[in-house]
C-alpha cells in the first residue's frame, strides 16, 4: 500500500465519517433544524451510518479512520509502524475537514442557535450535547464537535473510553478469524453495527469518543471557528478521549495476541 493510498483513503474517509457523525449531532442539537430533539437513537444510528460510509470510501487505505484502530493493528502486526504517523496525521486532518464541513452545512443554524437569548444567557445549561452543569468550560455547541462526560470524573471517564474502545478494536481484530470477513463489505457493515451497539450500551457516560481523531480534530476546529458566543472548548477534558481510546486499543491488541 502506497503512502498516497493511505493519505487519500484516511483523509477522505475520516472527513466523511465526521461530516455525517457531526452532522447528526448538529441536526439534533441546533435550533431551526428539522431534526432538533430527535434524541440518542438518532445520534447512535447516525454515527453508525457515518462509520459505514467513511469505511467504504476509505477502502484503499484499509479504512482505519481512527488512531486507536491503527494502533491496535500495528501492535497486532497487521500494519507497519513506519506507516502509523501517516495514518494518524491523515485521520486528524480528515476529522478537521469533516468538522468544518458540518459548520458550513449548518451555518445558518449555528448562527440562529448561538444568537438566541435563551442560549447566550445560559438560561438552559442542559441545552446541547454537552451538559454545561457538568462541564462549565464547555460552550453550548461543543458537543456537536467533540465529546464530554455527564459525570465529570476523570478516572471513570477514562475507564469508560478504555472499555468501549477495547470492545471495538477487539471486534475488528477478531474479524480476521473468519476468512475474508475483514476485507468484505459484510465486515464493514458489522463494524458499523458494533459502533451503534457501543453507542447504545456504553455511550451514556462520556458520549463514546472511541476515536482520538474524532474528538481532537473537531475540538480544534471548534476552537478556531468564528462562531459567535461559542464558549470554551474544554481543553482540560480533551486528553481523556485521546488517551482512553489508545489504551483501550493497546489492551485489545494484547488480548488478541494472548487469547487468539
């Protein structure tokens, strides 16, 4: 696999992943959106379909779309360590592009939401995907871009991300036990459904980042975009959805090596 294949596949695939995943969060959160208030089921299935679309588009690179997946595959010996920086850099770039596209697609809704006196005046601290009573440093639309916990406890939040990511990466690694499944369209569909399942089962505490690029790239974009009254990007929490998934991926790869 060439460097250009890795860069193209991971950048475009991750951009589509974030465009559709962040897009469903914007649709559910923002005022003047037809899907406002659609709820957690819409978000979990929206992210599942986002994974499906991004993975099919990123086929030429192996469609990791996630530094945690790349790390797990590298530890397991399926990816060369020399390719890891290019994978992760491409994923982060793609995530930032995808988040920017979400802003462009919902430009009017962002403006309407962030200039609404009820939002600006913080009359409803629970408005949006990130509860500002739990995260006073989080702006009212930060949850469209990145994740945040409902109960702010760094140890618990880290453990939740470790467990959820370990489940995802272990599933991806064990797909190789069934000949041809990991490289088939059925395998990609199964991963998408597992992401839906993780969101439904383990997404409640932290919003299930399970992907460092998915959280860090859009959080950077949130910090940079000229959004009125956007509030903070909650950088004090930003390490959790990066470190947790990487630890979870390493654990999954270790279990795979020992048990399979």
